[in-house]
C-alpha cells in the first residue's frame, strides 16, 4: 500500500516515532551483520595475503629443487696479461675439478680466395662482355649456390649479387682497389671453417672470361697462391695438441667447453705463453642461493606472525587471522621439514649447513659455536668439502628439503589446497551475508508498513476526535 505522511491529521510526531521504532528494530541486527562482515572481509584479506606470500615461497623453493646449477662448476681463466682475451669457458655440473695450461696456436678460419693481379682494371669492368654464364660456390659438396651472369655485369654488380643471394650459405665478396697496376681485386671469404671445408668456385659454362673468377677452370683460373684453405683451430692442453673445426672446443676436456678468441701471446724468445683454466665449484653462487632460501623462509614466517598476532593492548588491533589454527599448522609443518634429518645427503640436515632456528622460529646462519663451529663456519666447510652433498640435501626426490617444502606449500596454495578451500568458504559466507542483508531490508520494509498502517489509524482517530471536540465547543459557545 502507499505509505502516507503521518501526523498531519492529529498533529502528533508520529513519523518520528515510526523512525525511532524502525531504528530500534534495525540497529542490533545491522550491528551484528556489520561485525560479521568485518570479520569475513578480514579473513578473506588475511587468507589472500598468506596465500600470496606462500605462493612466492613455493616459487622460490621450486627454483631451488629444480635448479641444475645448484652444484654448478665455475671456470676461472688466468691470461698471461690483463690485455689478453685468449679464451672463454663453461663447465657442466659433472665436470671434475682441475687445472689446465692452454696455448692457442691457430684460430679456425674459412677459405679466402682473391682474384689475380691485373685480372680487372676497374670495378666497373664487365666480368662478361658477351653471352651468359654462371658461377657456383660450393663447400664440401654440402652447401652451394649459383650466380647467373649476363653480358655487361660489372665487378661491383657481381659483388652485390653474391652478397644478396637468397641461398648464400656464408660467402662474402668484397672489392679491394689496390690503386696500382694490379687493379681492383675481388675477395671471397667463406664462413665455413675447418680443414677440408674449402670454398670452390666453378665456372659452369666454361666461358673463358669467367675463369678469372673460378678456382677450377682452365689456364686463366685464379692462381692457387691466391687461395687460402680453411683451417682448424689448434690448441695445446697441458702440451697435448687438440683441434676443432670451429673456435669452440666441446668436451675436449670432459664436460668442459671453451672457445678460443685469439692466438696466445709469445714471450721475448718467441715461445707461446699459456692461459690457465681452472675448474672449481661455484661456491659464491651456491652460498647466495642458500642465503636467499633463509631470507624467503623468514619472510613467510614474518607474514604468519603478523597475521596471527594478538594486540598487546586495547589500542593495538589483533592480526586478521589471530590465533588461526590453519596458519599455526603451516608454521609447524614448515619447521618440521626444515628441522628433519636427511639421509640422502652426507650432511644429514640443514644444521650441518650452518642453518639453525633462532628464538623467534626463524632461520639464521648462526654465529654461536656449539663445539662444531658457528653456522658461518659450518657453511664455509660444507661449501669447501661437501659441495655435491648440498645439492642432495635440497633436491633429492624423496628427502630433499626444497622438494618437500614445495610439496607442502602446494597442499595449501593449489586450487584444491587448504587455503584455497578456506578462501572459497569465506567468500560463500560473504555471499550468505549479502542475502541476510537483503532479507533484513525486506523485513524492515514490511515492518515499516505495519507501523505506518497502525499509526495512520491512530492519526485518523485523533483527527476525528479533534473535529468532534471542535464541533462541541463551537455549539456550546
């Protein structure tokens, strides 16, 4: 029905009375819903925070459990002088520690072919004055391409056709203008290195003019003295000669690859000076990974402490998940895994790696000596004497600390994990709360209608009484 304005007929403040009755009815229920909503929102926010932080921690231990470089080897190169850059090197995790003296005698190179002196007088000279022909460039019979030549094609135009050929496998043509009677000379360089990978230029049609550009034609072909063969890189490792078709030596030293950049310098009497290559453990890199693990763990524990704390006074608020059993279970589970012994590694556990708990339940690389050396001492000793065992401590499929922590974190952060389930439950509670608010509003509208109907009757009755009273007074007067 239509809500009418109360108090007009009677002059009583009936509308204010209705509003006061509505407020008295609504306030306690609304306060209860507000308190419940605040609690649910705090829970959802807290669960989101811990899930995010836990996911970050899971990503960190995932890197650690699957990090193939956790027991990486570090090559150290000592050149004869700071100005030298003889070689660079890489070593796989299975490379053995060792020290090697390396001398680079020769770099790998591809073929280099130069046209003869006087073959051309100017870059604009036609390489073919009549007819047509072609040149085929070939290395080892496996890679080849052909350039078609028409009458009037200049030396410069031929250079461009060679360099821009779609199927060019690595031949570069350049013109060197000698400025002498030798005239311009066309130089062909092949990127295919290694002994036997010589560039061959064939005059396909036998046109005598193209013999000047060919290595396999008749008497007019390029002089063999102007042909440099492809060659291997040659090095000596502890006096043992080794060769490679390229400047990269792979597995010449087992599980080590090195690339030579320049020929070794010589001393005053002309003897080659060696470069020292040492293969050792990447202790600095692993030390950082261990300290990062401690930092990531402590960051998660700090977040749990912030969310579960109780305020120390009435002025300090409780954490969003104060006293929550789910988070206490997470902290307890993490501590259990980190503190467990590990039979997969000779170290036996993180304590032997120098990692221990402090009074706040966080990890530290301790400074206190318990008769086994401080945490820093134990870490340094493990990096020096048990480098490979550190990897087993973290990455073993069954007992690895990082493997177990990742699986533990996944139980909470995955879609079907405990935190995710709890989040969805809290969001369902929030949806139910919205329904309760809607129900309350509908009930309050109904209650308001009842009150207005009730006081409308009163208003009308009082108005009638007032009219009767006025009529009586008028007649008596």
